[in-house]
């Protein structure tokens, strides 16, 4: 009976044991975001830094709005009392003008102080929002990240946060000031001439349902804009990262077509959103002009009968202008607000993605030295309804063993390796490292003790030393150089004129695939992990580099447990234990010689590999 078929625990000493099962981990559901007000409330909750000093900022903004109301009152007093009975009262006029000057200075100071406080709070809020969104993306499991497009996730942290900036720095406080100014102005207008004010309100009432209709359309339009911005970023990032493949296969025209389609969709969505903005602006102007016309016409016709003085009528014209002033900004305010709501909606959508691999606080530490691995009844799938990628896998790996994982493409070996370093959690079963359930291990001790060297040997756009230092941030240059020496890579490093300070380029493009692997191995070496996981470390490299990698791997594996996905079965020949995966199941396990003699799946793979190498 094959070890994986029955779900038994497989050990190198005895390839059988007692079955171990575990209920699947429950799935998480993303809560609906809700309407515009709910989105704004949740968005501001996600940026708590914005609320620091917000009450004082609002108070100063409101003071500014109230101060502006005094100017029409000063005009009314000057007209009605500064020219009394044909006498020019210069002292009274000077007093009123001085009062107006003081009010204007106070308003300016209040506006300046409110703006400065608001800008600081907004930038802090945006900084925190970017950090939290970025950190949340990195906490997502590989299952969730595989379902989301990378360009869309990048857009959430960059463009969508940027759309919120103008709202936090201008739009949000503008609504507060505008509402305060409109309510205050309307109150003063009623005190001056309630009949004339009632006519103004009657003229402006139809504006509310019109603006409400336009607002709903803008919400949908800007949501499409943000979605299409993410699509454009996805297409561009894919074409840039895959530039070599695009040229090699002559896909320039097809790639350009895809980008043009994405850009055109964004253009069409932006145009539709701007149509709503273009309608809002003249609509506010039309109703504003009607309101002023009503004040002037009705005031001149019925004003004397209603007890309006010349000063009161002039003040009413000023007050109506103040009341309508926010309408002139409605287009920009609505545009700014709806854009921010769409941005908040997208960011909240990311923040609502469940963290399926939560790190325990503080978590359990792992023992020092080589770590044993115990895999018990592990199953895994990508997504809630995807097929099983791993099915009831069980294996015992003693500390210090060198293990090779083999199998056809799609057999689940790479997924198994990722589960060992907890890039995702199994939906069933347990993984124990050093006798501790991996779910209970703290993030820092897990990263220190378990290291994955991925297939592509990803490097950052910096120097060799800084790329290795990612393996241990406090490492000195001397320790980094020692890591290369320990792996026998002195001669290779000496080829670089600038040594450790040589730049590797974006994604390490100035190095070959094999050279990137060598740097990745040095990065793993300096971290001194107890468990090292290698994902096809010798795939797609030239023979000379393969020999350098093989020698480095031999030294790297000393004193620690290694699990290597073997693309070339020369790795499996020297392993203490070979694990054979097929269609997500562990079907064979044992030393290389035993599996070849058995004549099973591994023997067939090995025979085929020998035939291809001759």
C-alpha cells in the first residue's frame, strides 16, 4: 500500500502509522461595504490619525464661516446708519470698517490655522492608511493573493489612497464649512426678511432632488473609474514584467491592444463621471442666479411693504451670495467626495479580505538547531471552491534530514513547500515544526527558523550586501562576506568590481537566474534557519552555475533540515528521504535506492530523467 494513499504518517524508519485527521478551517466572509455614508464612516475609522485635533480644526473652520457672516451685517449698518438724515457719520463708518477689518483678519487666521492642522492630520492619516493597507496585503495568504490581481492591489495602496488625499485636505472640511455657512446665512436671512427668504428657499427646493440624483450617478461612475484604474495598472505591470516574453514571442501588438482596451475603458468611465460633474456646476449656477434675481426683484417690489431698508436689501443680496457660494463649488466638491468614496470603497474591500493566516501574539518560539517536521493529514485548496491541491498528506521528517520532493508539474509539491513556511494554512490537518504546531509559532521566530528560497531567487533593486542583509537586518558587511565564504562563493563574488556593493538592478535583472539563486542562498545562510526550504534551486541554470549552486547547497544544508523541490533528480539521488507527489497525494516515500528498486512512480520518473540526460 502506498503511504500517501491511506493517509498514514510516513517516517523514514517505518512507512506506516496511525491516521490523523482534523476538521477543516472555517472560511471567512467579507462584509458588504454599504452606502456612501457608511463607506465614509468606515474609511475615516481606518484612518484614525485624521481625527487627531479634528474638533479644534472644525471649530476654527466654523469660526471662519461665522466671521464671514458679519461682513454683510457691517454693510447694512453702514448704509442704514452711516448716512442718517443726509448726514455722513464718519466716526460710525470708521468704526464699522475697523470692525470689518478685524473680522477679516480673524477669519484669515482661523482659515490658515484650520488648513495647517488639517493638512498635517490628513498627511498622517494617508501615511497610516497606506501602511495599514500594505501590511494587510502582506498578511493575506497565498490563496487570497492568487485570486486578486497584483496590479489592482498596487492600485489600492497608490492611486486609491491618492484620491482620498484631496477629500481629507479640502473636500471634507469644505462640506463642514459650507454647511455651517449655509445654515448660518439662512438663519440670518430669516431674521432680516423671512418672507423674502421663504421665496429664495422655494426657488432652491427643486435643486435637492436634482443633486441627489446626480450624486447617486457619480457614486457608480467613480466606482467604475477606480476599478478601471486597477485594470490599467494590471495590464501595464504585466507587460513591463513580461517584456522579454513579449518580445521573444512577438506579442507586442496583442499586448498593446490589451493596454489600449484597458485605457479606453478607463477613459470612458472617467468621461461618464465627468459628465455628472459638468452637469452639477451649471445647475448650481442656474439656481443661484434665479435666487439672486428673486431677492432683487421681490425686494424692490415688495421690500418697502415688508419693512426692508436699503441696507437690509443690500445685506440680503450679500447673504444670498454667501448662501449660494458653496453651490459654485458643488461640482468640485461632489467630484472630490465621490472620488474619495470610490477610493475608500476599494481600500475597505482590501481591508475586508480575511487574514486566513493570523500570527499568534506573542506566539511560541522554536528550538535552536535543525528542526524536525511532522505533517499530519494535511489538505489544501486555493479558494473556497477550488479542487484539492493537497489531499491528506502525512510525513515525519527527522531533524537534520535532507529531503527531496519530486513529482509531475501540478502534483502539489510547491504548495506543500509553501505550507511548511506558513504562506498559507492547510484546510485540514496539522504541520508541526520542532514539535510545535506551526499555527502557534510567532511570526518572528518562524521567519528566523524557517526560510524559503523561491524558484526565481527574487532580488530587490539594491546592492548584493543589502539583498543578503534582508536575511538578517543587523548583519554587518563582514558577516555577509563570511556567508559567501561559508558557501564557497568567494571566487564568484570576486568577479564583481564593486564586490558586495555591486548593484543587482530591478528584480536582480543584472544577474543571471543562477546568480540570483546564489545571492538568495547567501541570504538564507546568514539567517541560520533550522529548516531550509528550496524551491527548484537548480532549475533553468547553466551547468557551471548548477555546480556552484550544488556546492553551496551542500554547505548550506550542514547542521539543518532541508526540504528541496527537485526539478533535476540529481538532487534526489543524494537525499536522505525522497517524497513523491502525484495529483496532490503523497504516493511514495523513502531513500532513492529503495524507490528505484521498488519500480513505482519514482522509478519511472528517474528512468525518464536518465534518458533525457544522456
